[in-house]
């Protein structure tokens, strides 16, 4: 009987970390992305995809994203401003990828919001795409100061 209890206890201990590492399901209309880049305040700028930080998703280099995260996580990210980081989070699928028409040299032209709406939008400033940050990690590299 003791041997059976020991085997059951060992199985629970071995299986517990696997259960704890499960990620939340991705909501319909969203996509989980991992992006290398740099942060300044609540704004994250996507960096180049490299072998060390391949990232995921269709977010082009230089795209600015407004980060949404718990206060503790945001303070940790802000403490690493100037260092390259990789964030993982959820974005709505309509925000992914470059919109508009490419005219060369990394420049794209896209339509703005309709001026007939007559309302002030509350949310991300200047139409920045949003990312709900789930985790982050420091990666090799540094950020250029602009």
C-alpha cells in the first residue's frame, strides 16, 4: 500500500509542472505572438527577427504597439528600457501585418479613421495597435536611442 501511495505521489509531482505551464487558450479573433524589440513607457517597437529571436506573427520591424499588462509586469519591463526584450501576448488578428499599400523604402500608405464619426476615441493613442502582454524576457542586444 505504501509503495502505491509513493508511486501516485511521484506521478503527481512529475505532472504538476506540466499543468502549471499550460498557456491560456487564444480567444477567437486573436492570435498569440512573440516579438523581439524595445520598449519605452507603454509603447513597444518591434525589432528585427534574428536567429536568436525569431519571433512570430506578421508584425513588421519598426511597428509600434501599445502594451497592456499588469502593473507589476509593466514595472519589470520599464526597468529594462534600453535593453532588447521579447514579449509574448495576444493581438487581434486585424491588427497583425502591415496595412495599406507599400510605396517603397519601408513606407506604407493606409487610410486613416473616418472624420465623420464625430467622437473621440479612448484607448491606444494615435491608432497604435494593442498587445495584451502575457510574458516577457530579456534577449541579447540593445536598443538605439532616438
